[in-house]
C-alpha cells in the first residue's frame, strides 16, 4: 500500500486501502480494528487523519489520545491513535484488550521500530482480530499520479522520472521535491541534483536522530556496500546493536528496505551533516577498508564529490587510484595526484594513468622527472610512458630510444615496431636469446612480440600471415586491454593491414572488438574510431564516416597521428561528396597536420588521400617533399607490395587530376609489377590499367566493368563506381554508356537503372527517358556545352542562381548520385530526343557544371 503525507492530505492509494475508506464511509457504525504501520514519511498519519475526518463527518466522536484503562473509553467513540510506538506498556496493553474485545472502533498507527513487547502483542491482535495495513513507497505510476496536480511537473516525463528516482518513491520526499521544483526552470532530462530547498527540509529529521544513527547514515552516504561487521567496527557496536540502528534508520524513513539511501537522502546527509563528523566517519571507513582489503574507490569517489578528499589517507588514495586505472584513467590520475599532495612520493603509475587518459603533457612531464629521480625499476616504467607518449606525437626516433633504454621485453618489441615504421629494418635489434631473463611472458609482453612479428611479416611475407599474427595479438589484449599502455594497438595495426590488402571485413571486426574491450583505454579510442570511419569512407558510406569523425572531433584536441587521419578523413569525405568548398576549407589544416607528424609506414593511407585532395585543388606541390619521403621509406624497406600498392593507387589518381600521363604510367607500372603479391594488388593493377585506357579514350566496357566490380569486391565500392561512371562519360557508344552507368549505380549501392528505369541488357525495350521541361532542356544543352552557370544565365536572361536551381532539380528528379552521372544521363536524354549535345573529346574530362 502507498500513500502521501502532504499538508492537504491528498492520498494516492492502492485499491485495498482505498476500498477500506469507502467501506467506512458507507457504514461508519460498523466495527473497525485497524493497524496502519510503516516508516515515517510513507503516509501513516495522513491515512489516519483521513479516516478521522470520515468519522467526524458521520457525526462520530473521534478520540486521538490513548486511554490508560479500558473503562475510560466511550463505547460510541472512535479511537484514532498515531505514534503508538511511543506509548508506554500499560496503554499498549489497554489497546490490545480493546482489539481483542471487538466492541470498539479503533485505528492505530505505529512505526516498525522500536518494537516493545506490548506493541508486538498489539500487532498480533490486529492480525488476528482486525486489519493490518503495511505502507510502502510509491511505484513510478503512483509518483506520476501524485504529481498530476502540478501541471508544470506532470507534463514532463523527465521530471517525473527525476522525482521518482531521487525520492525512491517515499511520499514525503516526493512532496518535498515537488515543492522545490515548482516555478523552477529545469533543463531537458531534469536537473543535475535536487533543489537546495528540498534538501534543506531534511534538516529537522537529521537533527532529531540519535548520534549513532547519524554516523550510520554518514557511512551509508559514502556509497560503499558495508557489511555489518565493518559497520560494527566503525560504530564500535556489537552486531545486534548495529541491526537495531539499521532498523531505527529504516523506521525514520531515511533508509530503504534494500539498505540503500535514496539519492536525495544521501545528498541531504552529506550536505547537512557537520563537516567534522563527516570527515571523521569517512576517514575511519577508509582505514577500515584499507586494512580489510575492501574496495576503496566508491568511498573515495564520494569524498571527492563532497570536497573532503584532502582528509583521506594517502595510502587509501593510492589504492583507489589503482582500482580506477582500468576503467577511469583520468580519475586515477587525479587520485594519484591527490596522494602525492598528501605526502606520497610521485609514482610512475600516475604517469601511466595520465597517458591512458590521453593527457600526454602531464604524462611526459611526470615521466621525464621520474627518469632522473625514481628507483631503477620505476625509471624503466617511466621510460616506457614517455616512449608511448612520444610515439603518439610522431617522434618515433626518441620513442624507440626510450623503449630500448628501458630494457623491458614489451618495450623492446615496441621499439622494433617503431624502427620498422620509420623504415630502418637494419636497426631492428635481434630478439633476446634467453626469454626467461626478461620476465614472465605476460599477455602484454606476448602481444607486443606478436605486434613486432606481424609488422615484419607485412614487409616480407603474404598479407594473410601478417594479418593473422596481428589479429592474434589484438585478441591477447582484450581481457586486460583497458589498462595497457600502447604506442599503437595491435587492432589498429591489423586494421591498417586489412585496409592495405582489401580485407575490410576483418579490419572492421577487429576494431569493433577492440572498441568493445576498451583496448588501450581512452588514449587509443580515437585511433580505433578514426580507422572505423576510414573503412566506412572507402566503402562509400560517407555519412557513417562523417558521423564517426564528428564523434572524435567532439572529444577534444587530437594528437598528431590522430589529427593527420582526421584531416585526411575530412578531405576524403568531401572529395567523395564532390564538396569543393569543404576541400578548400580543410586543406590548410591538413597541411599543418602533415607538418606535425613525420612520414612513417602507418601514415601512408592519409598521405595518399591528401595527395589526391591536393591534386584536386591544384596544390599538390606542397605535398611533394612528404611523398618523396614516403617513397624513400618504402625503398629502404624493399618496396613491400602490401604497403606500396595503395600509395601508388593514390598517386595514380593524383597524376590523373594534375594531367601528368608519365607519372600515371609509372604508378600503373608499379602496381602491375606487384600484381602477383596478393589479391588486392591484382585488383588494383587491373583497375589502374583500365583507368589509363579510359583516359586515353579507349573504353572497353567489359574490362572496365570487371575492374570496377573487382574493386567493389575488396570493399572499395566508391572507387569501383567512380571508374565505371567516368568510363560511361567518356564513351560515345550509347549501349556501353548505359551498361557502365548501371554498373556504377549498382556499385554505389543503388539498383541498376534506378534513376531512369533502364535495364543494362535491353536498351531497345527500356522505358522512355524522363521528360525535361523546355527550360531544363535549354539549361542541359548549355551545361553539356561547357558553359558556366553565369554564362548560361547571361545566354538565357536568368540568374546564375536560377540555373543552379534547375540543375539541382534535374539531378534530384533523375536520381543521380553525382554530377558525372547527371551529365551522362542528360547526354542520353537529349540524344534520344534528337537534340545535339557536345560529346567530350577522347582523353578529356566532361565539363563540370559547377566550375
């Protein structure tokens, strides 16, 4: 049963208690023996007062004082007695006799605690000879029903949820929150914490409690599960006495049946208790938890929220920091810093926590100081922290130096990865001869070894071997990956390898697992998300890629490696969406990112994407020094096909855009030479050869379609669609144009002929092309003739903006994915209607309607 104790005695009742009131209203003279029990604040007094009003309206005399002898009670009067738990034994026995006699109408209310023997007898008498109502908190629907008379609150589901959660459904606290929220502006989702006015109303409740109960509440407000034996040690009481204190706290309506404080009660206890009492209780709790090996993080978190962490012992702060390291490295770093401020010497674990949280400035500052002041073992760990931070900032040489200096097994493996990434295979140290001397083969050490082996395999062996080794390394780190400090994650290296060899599904799955397990902590989170976005981009899913990129961009400043990938993603998305404005806006930032991060093996993808963007913008020469460095790096590594082919593929497109046929031929020759290395290289080689043929006016639709579908099959659907679409633009054969255009649509994720109803193999019976208005036909002819919007407007005596509107409307109505497809369709439509349209000369790009 539930009810509300409010000044207006407005009740929200379950059907049973409500039916009892209706029964009394219908026949107030009928016998009644009713006990109403429940903690304070649950509506006991409100229910009894409503019952008394019903009897008074019926003309009955209502007595509210407990008699000291049976004969003192008027048989015609109604006894309504509240707070029976405060009565003496004699009066309780009188009430017990009245219930047993069944001659009087009486209703008695009492708290569940204290329970003197006579009150226990009285409760048994009511169970035997009357009714016993037990009050419980509101459920969510009852809270909403109670708040229904407050329109400002009731109309907002988020506020109803906030009130119910904060109060745990205790009617008294629901009312206090409702009063505090009336007339207040609250954000969507509800306020962050209860209104101060509502919290202050708990002041009298807390002041009237016994000192031990207040100490118990302070202990529970710390938010730590506290067994009875720990509470006994804290309160210096026996277990039975602790049980009584808990019962008394529940009876006061401050502690739930589950032993937890409602959020608003916890806030009130923390805020309104004297600071000296709160500090003493929580400090003692930390000492007891530390001595017993119990969890300290929840307790220390509460102390931080209350602003009293300074009173927490330094050893407890350190222990809590270790607990937080895996899941909340930023909090861990904060706690380690607090421990240092409390007198503990600076620890390398603080630098580790800062690095895991992505605060590389703090990590480098701490690690650098510890390299000269800490004990030898700690200096080695400090070196790995500094090496990891520098790796993320692109300072590979210094990172490798520190990893090697540390002498740790995993660090030597990471040094090998960095040395290979920098293109210096001769500098990779031989593996140690006696692995036992290097310490146990932990998951971290084993994963690091596999990472180094996987990168080596990618340079000399088949991609499948490298990919398998790196995926195994990623799996090894999943159980404890959140607290592992990494210069790069095996999942990221596996994804890069998958991107370089066309195994996008494997790359995506290994990144998903790394994200789910939190491998590398927040430090690696952006890296994994950016690589997932890259996979979406090369598949042509630019909306998904843009969404994931926005997630990373909203997380704060990026380190140089992540910034380079983010800038390349931004330009890659813009290029695939034909958004010249976005390309121009992002180009300056991209150049800055290139300057900040030296060229290495693992940044060839963004460098290649930026090369195409630079060529599109006519500014490729500013990237030439970095492209030459990339080629030099690959040459030092023996031009491994896995890593070189994608860069040549990007170089081919840059050469096409800058009209450098000799450079294009060189890139095609390079990928053809590597075609036998792996499936990806073979597909790219065929596609590169088709591109060169198409640009020279030789369009073999069968070969082009095969090459385009090959790109699609390895996950590069956008590139395949673009090859087919550009070939369609450059052929004068209408049947070939239609076939290639349908192929482009299909590879772009649209059904063949989706725009115009055409079927690729049956042009004779296809439906008529969509009809253009006379004005649209005029605009289409002039667009195909190569005129700009302004020139078309001058010719037709309309504004350039109107011309742009006509073109956009035609593209939408014809369901064209891009401008190239629009041009091809317009040429087909105008040809079908016997209108002459200028065809592009062989080897020349079709005019751009936005130039």
